[in-house]
């Protein structure tokens, strides 16, 4: 019986007699901060040229400092690294070294 006294079936949305109601589009209630993994992303530039994005997906991977560690491990020394928000700037005086760093970081940002 619906709220107007009749037994007409008006569907579950309009007071119908069918007690079954589906919720097909409810958000996932388990999707909270504890189950999410934060991913930091940094845009990497060498002498103003964008070379790729550095993703930090694991805790302890060095974050944006991993760029500096990588360059040091490749024996690059003639650069200055600065960060501004989610951008990492690598400034290099020597253009040959800048090109080598640009190439290394382009590969590094694609595989990491």
C-alpha cells in the first residue's frame, strides 16, 4: 500500500510497494586517507627546458632530492639545483654539460 492508500505500484522511488532499492552509484566508503598512497610529482627543467616529471611513489625514494643524487652518481658537478613548489630547476653554465644532463634526466624521468 502506498502513502495515498492504493496498492498501485509506483516503483521504489515514489512510495511503491516494492521494498527493494538499489544504490548503484554510492561512493566507496573505504577510500580514505589511510588507504591512499600519496604521489608527489615534480616537473624537471634544465636551463629552462622541460625534460620530464619526477614521480615519488615510494616513501624514502628521496623525493625531489633524488634528482641531485642521480646527477652526482653520474659525476655531474657543474650545476645548481633549486626547487620552486613542484618544479625542479637545474641550471648549468656549460652548454655541453647542460645537454648531457638534459639527456640523462629525460631518460631518468621516464623510467622512474
